C-alpha cells in the first residue's frame, strides 16, 4: 500500500482511481464493507483503490468546541490497519480552514478528477463533503455525469450491522467494554507505540509511549491484554493511569520483563 501525505503528491501516479473518502476512525466493521467494495471494484475494472482521509480530524478544525475529541486510532495505527485490507493507496490529506472552504464542486474537479483520474467514488449513505458539507450522493452523481466518473453508493442496510459507528466504538472503549468494542471493530482495540522504561533508578516498570494526545484510552484500571514485540506475542495486563486531566500513561504488567527493551515498537491488544 502506497501512502501519500497530500492529494497533490499522488497526481500523475495514481491512474483509474476507485475512491472512497472519510475519516475512517477505528477502521471498524462498517468501514470494511465500504473498503471491501472499493477493492473489489478496483480489481474488476483494472483500477487502483484509493482511500482519502484527513489529518487532523475535520471536526477539530470545523468545530473548535470539539477540541477535546479523542480518536480510536492514531495516524500510525490507521495506516497499520488499512495495510491489512489490501488497499492500493492511502492519502492522508492535511485538513485546515483553507481546505475546509473548498466547495464540493472544486474538490471533485481539482482534486479527484484532475489529480487522481477518478473513475468511481464509493460512499456510505450519509456521506457529505465540501464547504459546509454541501456535497452529497446526489451531487456526486450529477458531477460524475459531467466529468466521467460513476457513483457507487452503499445502502444503509448493507452497513447496518448493529448500526456500527465510530461514535459507538468510542463509547464502548470509554466504558472499558472491550467485548463490545472488539466486536464492532472486528479486531482487538490496539495501541501502537514505543516501549520505554520508567525513569526511576533500577525500575523494571515498562510503559508504552502515547505519541498523539488525541488517542482515545479506556478508563483508569487494569485490563487483560496481549503485547506483540518482535513478532512475539506475550500475555500481559495493561494498567491505565491518569497523570493529569488530559494525559494518561499505559504500564505493562508482565512476569516476562526481560522480553522488553527500550525503543521497541509494540502493539498492545486489549482482550
């Protein structure tokens, strides 16, 4: 999977693009219906599957009062999860106030048509885009007729598996309910980060670094988990502790402390 940090970076590289657009926070089971259809269409048409997402999350720019919004995935976690889907291209486009003022027509023509050679746009039922969310499936269909691409709308009933949403995933994690969260996600909720040792002298306490302050973490407590380091899977417990009103730490509780070393990249899976 190729990763681009701007739509313009992909100009002239991606051909016959089959595109979907959205935040895709969690990469949950509802998202996978859209992604799987995207990949299938790309294979059927000899095109390239392209998922466009944004950083930071649009809500944080459009609605500053939601500045405390926490997300299921960090950017690195989202990349990791999408790599396993079979997607050809991921574009993580910067979202700022200038980009937010792009009209739906300008977005389609200047970005999707001129930069990405779009052939099909795949969307869920409630997808909106462009300034003030003015664009919808009807607008996409009309623009497609003018500019040579098709709309593939995924009906609500096709992604109504318990009406999964990123919000419901977040609520389950905030309640510490990983049975529900993992069922919605289709995999174990995870944290990806570097392992580091406590700064206290002679300490055998190991922690996972949370690089993005927007990362959603469960309530304080001790949770059953597994950690994957150097492709070795170890059963552990994860202790979540608030160290300020906005920051938490994640400590690894394990008998096998010799398995860890400073700077290792680990995947922590909540069971």
